[in-house]
């Protein structure tokens, strides 16, 4: 990468740093065990944010009943509940 392009990228990232830190704090604060509604809402927000940035995402429900029948299934995390997966 050319020095000027590198400086431009670093400047752009630095300008977004407060928003990135705020998002990370929100992600860490959100309860994510057992498929809370807050977790689902956060995933839906990320889908919207990614789409606004031109990224494609997939959002689908976890087929919990099917997964529970798998021989290597573990519910130690409290299970997937009804939360979608992004």
C-alpha cells in the first residue's frame, strides 16, 4: 500500500473509532446465553448496519430440535433458544 493511501485509511479508521468502541461495548453488554430478545435485536441491527454498508448477510433461525438430535449436541451454553443466527 502506498504511504498516502495508508495514511488515508488510518485517518478514516481513526474517525470511526468512537462508533466502533460504542458498538463493541453494546455487543459485550448484551446478554447472549439462551437466546434473549436483546441478542436477537442486536443481530437484527447488525444485519441492517451491514446492509447499509453494502454487505450481504444471512439471518436464519437455529433449527434447535434438529440439532438436539445430533450425537455431538451440547446444551452447556443454555441452548440456542429461538434466536436467529447472523
